[in-house]
C-alpha cells in the first residue's frame, strides 16, 4: 500500500508548487504524479514549478560563501526581521529613533556600530511611526542628535520619517471572507522603500499596523510576519519591528513576555527586550529609588547568528529645545566599576563560607594564594577601593576575622569566617576551649 498523507474529506485539494529551481519528471520517484493527475490521496497536482530549491553541489569553495549581510552586527541584518519589545514607558520608540539617527549619520552609539555602506558610511533609513506625528518626531530627533554633536540638518535626507494620515494598516481582515489581506498601504510602503533607497526599515509599533488581526492568534501573526519577511527579502532591507510587552513585570531578555502569540518569536532573527531598572538593580548600582526609572537596559533575547551579549544600559534625560519645549533623549550609560550585584555578593559570601583550597580566606588583600582578593576579582571586584569597600560591608554584615591554626605550617594565622563559624573544617582558635 503506498505511503503518503491521508485523503482529504470532501474532495481533492489543489497543491500549488513554487520554487526557484525545477526538477524534471525523470528525477521524480514513482510516488510523484504528473501535472493534472489526481493522486491516490485526493490531491490534484498543479505544475507551477516545484516547492523547494535544491542544492546537490558539495564541492563549494568555503571562502566564496557570501558573508552574512549584517547592517549592524548583532542588531540588524538585510533580508531578515529584528524585534525590540518593551513596556509603553520603556523608551523603545526613542531607542529606535536613536538607532535610525546613528545609521543615517554613519556613527556608532553605544554597542550599536553600523557597518559602512558600499558607497558611504551612512545608511538610508525609513521609519514608519504610527504613534508620533511629524512635529513630535522632530522634537525627539532634535534632542537625540545632540549627543553626536550634530544638528537635524546634518541628516541630509538620509532619514525619512513617515506616519499614517488616518489609518495606515498594512494588513486587515476581510469582513466577508475572514481572511487577512494586504492593503494599499503595504504597496505604498514598498514604493517608499524603493524611492528612498532605504537599507533599514523601522515599523513602530506592530499593533498599529494591522486591523482586525488577532495578535493572540499564532496563525494570524505568522501570516503577517511572513509577509513582512518576504518584503524585507524582496527589497533587500533589514527590518526592525517595535512591539509591546505583556502587562506585568518582564524579565530582561525574556522574549516570551512579548504581547500576543508566540509565533512572532519564531519569525525573527534578532530579538531584544528593553526593560526598566528594577529595585534590586538600583540598590546594587547605587541608584536612588526616585531616579531608577530614568535607566533602561537592552538585553539580547534571540540571536540566531550572533553570540548573546551583556546588557546595554541607557539613561533617559530631558533636553530643553530652542522653542522652549522639553524633549527626551537616551544616552548610553555604563554600569559603575566594581558594582556588586546581589548575585555576585551571594556568590562571594558562599565562597568565604567554603574557604579557599588552602584554608579560610585571608582578609589581607595581596597576591598570596589565600588572599580573599582572588575571590573578589573572580566576581568582578577588581579595584583596591572596591575590594576594601566590600570587605568593610562584609565585616559590618556579620563576617568575622578570626585566628586559626594552619594545618600545613601549624602556625596561628588569620582568616575570614561566617558568623556561624564556616568554614567548619578549620581549627579556629578559641573553639573547644582552645585558648
């Protein structure tokens, strides 16, 4: 009995094949059927070319394989979709605008380092913003561009801003058929890409660019994103989509917290989260509770082509414009040196409780093998000031400097121990009545 898919109930189904390469009938197996012939499983085969491209050449030149078409390594790649998700107040639109300015000027900002174009270090950018009008975008650009030492006129046409006159949905659900269809706005977007020569397109936000699409439906979102990915490939652009997080507290780097169906994650190649500084981070970094909302962190959530990176921080401040208005800006912000996170402190405390390979850690900061300095450096506390400050905090928090008998030299030396006497394998002086 031949193997294959079961017949459809209710009549044959038409299968249309599309591909970049044709396979001759001589290459097909007996389980394939000529065009127009009904298969035993209820399919009518319609010849429009095969469904798959085929590569049988195994003798390729490794050096001749084209490199991945990064526009900004780790962030944006031609022919693919990138995603940045964040809460409404996180500043994701501001970040997208900051990146678009960096691309248009051909200058880096933080870890975002554009690769120069073929004819210029600058890249043409098209940003579709469905929430901010032209004047608001001008205010924000005026504030953001100052950190580059430039003015808006220096963009010189490399950054095109566009937004809806009324409704600019790229996709909508047909009321009669229930199917998701392309709109005239999608055709206009394609024309804008061609007219501007953009190599990067930013869509902000995704939810405002569809009508009647159920963002909680994997099928609906999969179709929308497949269409956008096809547009990116056909136009040869890198496309950045700005999207919202679900309500509630989101963990940095957790793309599953993106609002809507999970199929959005499978359709992208680079995914990032933008989240605000939480209370624990603020305490570890020495940021006051009143000002922590001014700091946001960008984390890699999904990168199919680049290693996961460390968090990238930004500080949000207000800039007074020449017209008297205030506009926000985002500035790259570096975590202070020798910052002790709660995780690092817990690891250091556990290390003291375990002791070093040569016995309890010595409180003396020196190159000697038993010095606690080695433990602190292994957890990122590298400067003398930072090490001394942490030692003071540990002693104030209950850790003790006590004497014990060195098992190797039989001498009385000093070591660090917890308030309950760990590490317990040391011969602490004063224990068991030893004076």
